[in-house]
C-alpha cells in the first residue's frame, strides 16, 4: 500500500499530535498509509501547496479543505 510522501514531515503529526500517540497512530493508519487522497491536509497540499495548509486542519476535515482551496483559488 502506498504511503503519503508527507508522513515523516507532516506538521500535524509531528507537532499537534505529539502528546496523543495512540490517536496519531490510528489517524496515520487511516490517512497516511493508503487513504491520503481523502486527507484534508493532503488535499490542500496537492491543490495549492504545503505553505497553504492550515496548521489546525485535521486529516478528516475534507469539507474545510475544500473551502480553503476554493478561497485560495478566488484570489
């Protein structure tokens, strides 16, 4: 199964989830190891660049990711 190219350097997992390793591992299994096309963070990264991924965007926030992408595209 493919692994997301951002897994090792994802700010979300290496900063925001550092104090919750069990939850982080569960989310990594779901989103980083094969399901990264449904990860809100990966969606923004692919569409408009890593620098535009909000720090507080969770992987399961696909609706918010779409909003971020749309707002960026309207500039």
